[in-house]
C-alpha cells in the first residue's frame, strides 16, 4: 500500500492560519494607534482651552487690581456677560455666547460677572468652548474676587 503525503496541504493550512493571526495583530495595532492619535488631539484642544480660561481669569484679576472696585463692579451691569479676545479687549457679549478669541480660531471665550448673595464677593466664570470634529466641548473656570484694597 502506498502512503499519501499530506505535508504540502498541512503547510498551506499553517500559512493561512499564520496570515490570519498577522492580520488580527496588524488590525489591533492600527486601531490602538488611531485611538491614541485621536486622544492626543482631544488632549491638545483641552489644554489650549484651559490656557485660554486661565488667561481670562488673570486678565479679570488685572482689572480688579488696577481699577477701582466701583469700576470693577460695573462689569456686572446688563447681564454681566463679556467677550474677551486674544488681545485682551473686552466687548459686550451679544447674548449668543459666540465670542471668538481670534479671527479664524475654533475657540470662543466669554466671561460672566455676578455677585454672591452679600454683594461683597464677585463671582467670575470664564467659559471656553470649541468644536472638535463637530462635537462641541466646553470648560469653565470659576473664581471669587473680593475688594482687597
């Protein structure tokens, strides 16, 4: 009786399995790299937004420190909402909250002035918004100012 040699068929099966394993590993690596890059971009946008919000708080502190308390108090007039651009220019918010920081930039910054119940502490909330791939995101920093002079 003659023995048949199935070695060539077994080698082909091993090759197909090995290619399948390699394809799964490559797909997993590509997915991981893509997710990492996406998360990196989200983190970059968030870091910029936090920087803009901190800058808004510092520019507000500068107004409080350099001007009289009554001048600072005047920022709560109207609805107390202001736009603050990249050059530190304050303009009245028109009510829709779209205050671009710089022309062509995807970030918007608004500052809201309000009083606590005692009228001795001003509450300042800086809101920075941006759109990342059509998904709106916002961060807010709130600080409290008192008449310290």
